[in-house]
C-alpha cells in the first residue's frame, strides 16, 4: 500500500494538473482511489506555489466529471443485459438493479445530485443513470 501511495503522490507532484485529472477520473469510477490522497497533496502544492489553487479545483472537477461520464456511457452502451448476466458476481442482483432504476426514474436529476454527496454511492450513481438512459445534459449538470 505504501508503494501505491508513493505512486499517487508522484502523479500529483510530477503530473501536475494532468495527474490530478487522471487520478480524480479513476476516483470517480470503481477504481478505489480516494480523493483524500489526491486533493490534499495538490492543495499543499498550490499553497507552496507549485500549482495554482484554481487549477487544482478545475482539474479535480474535470477529472471527477470524466470518470462519472465514462461510467454513464459504459452502462448506457453496454447496458442492462451485462449487469443482469454478471451482476450477481458483484453483489448486484436483478432486484437491486430494479430498485435503483425505480429510484432514479423517480428522482432523476436531484437524485444524482444528492447521491454525489454520499460516500460510496457517489461512485456508483453514474451506472444506474446510464442504465435508465437519463438525459446526459441533466446528468452532467447534477454531476458537476
């Protein structure tokens, strides 16, 4: 784990804004990279003068959006049959999928917005949004 932390810190230090975008895109997907090991080092570098704080905020936002959009489009394009067939291996039985779809159809934009505020759920909400074919622009607005 220590080695992974060194790699991630190195990406922020040497990758700068592009490293932040890449790591935050991974964080916004199912890849378990907590934003807490991306943004605090980037903010430290900004406070030290190596990066610009507005650039850090913009890079973090862009990266998070890219990761969420990829999840949305993957589920929109690959869709429901893949989840139904293999979801049980990832603790997503058809019943959970149906509940998520009903909930998202009911709350749509506000549901995505408030789901972004919840730990763990914020990483997963892109997938049901893609599955129910939520309007991409509404999804984007709620995500950003």
